[in-house]
C-alpha cells in the first residue's frame, strides 16, 4: 500500500524550488498559506496559474510585459536613441526605481557563461542588433540609436558580455559605454576589496 502524499510537504517542496528559498523558508511559507484566508489563497493560485498566459516578451526590448509592446518602448517621451542593455528584467526594474534614466532598455535574459552552456545564441542579442538596423518596431520612426549602455553586473560573466557586445556593436558606428563601478556611496574605503579599489581608481573622474 502506497504512502499518501503529505500536501503540506509537497507544497513546501515546490516552494523550495524557487530562487533564494531554502527548505525552512519554504515550510514557513507553506504554513503561512495554510493559515491564510481562503480568498487570498484562491487569488494567489489564480495569479500564479495565469502568469504564463498573460506575460510575454516585448517585441522591441524583450522585457516581460502583458502587451505586445511594453510601456517604456511605447512612451514617446523617452529617449529612444539611448538603449540600456541589462541581463534580466529585475535589473531594468532596479534602474527604473532610481529614476535617473529616461532612455529605453533591452533585456538579454542572461549573460555569457560558457561553463553553464550560455552563449550568444541563448541571449536576445539578435533582437538588439535588429533595433540598431531599423526602427524600434513600435509602428513609428524613432530617433536613431546613438548610444548603447551596457549595464551588466561587474563580474566575470557581466564583463565578458559587455566586451562581446562592444566588439559586436562598435563597428556599426554606435557608441558603446559601460556603467561605472567602484566604491559604494557611504562605504568605508578601508573595507573595500582590491578589485573594487582598482575599478574606482580606473574610472575616476574630474571634480
């Protein structure tokens, strides 16, 4: 006779497959759902179940959106001549929260990582190149792209991706820049690692 499946343990096991969720946290979340109001649980289940149906990739920038073209690509007030390239949608969200960038974005959905089997073919690089060779796809002519800002993380994979994009795009006559990296605002110099100090000195600017 087979042992019946424990529904609480099954839920916790599924939750533990999410990024950043360990076994203990997964069980706490599962217990919280058991104790939650039934209406909340039903609404949550509906949202989880419909997310794959409602979200798609923007046909211009490849960001996640419920519409064919995302709100940023469809916004005529933004600078469509400056494209900020990020690895993941959450990176775009972080830059948007800062409120300092008024250009548009392009989401690669990853970075170059040969050890993990991620090469250029697995990224949305072709879609980026198409944006440099034509209009933005929103149905109207936009300003020609004059700058690509590569905003990948300052690590081995992010740097390799930035270098690859630079070599690919620079011959097209488009300026390619990389976000600066160095000491964090409010941080103490004595606690900075060697790589951070090296970048901070390399990317110094005039006062």
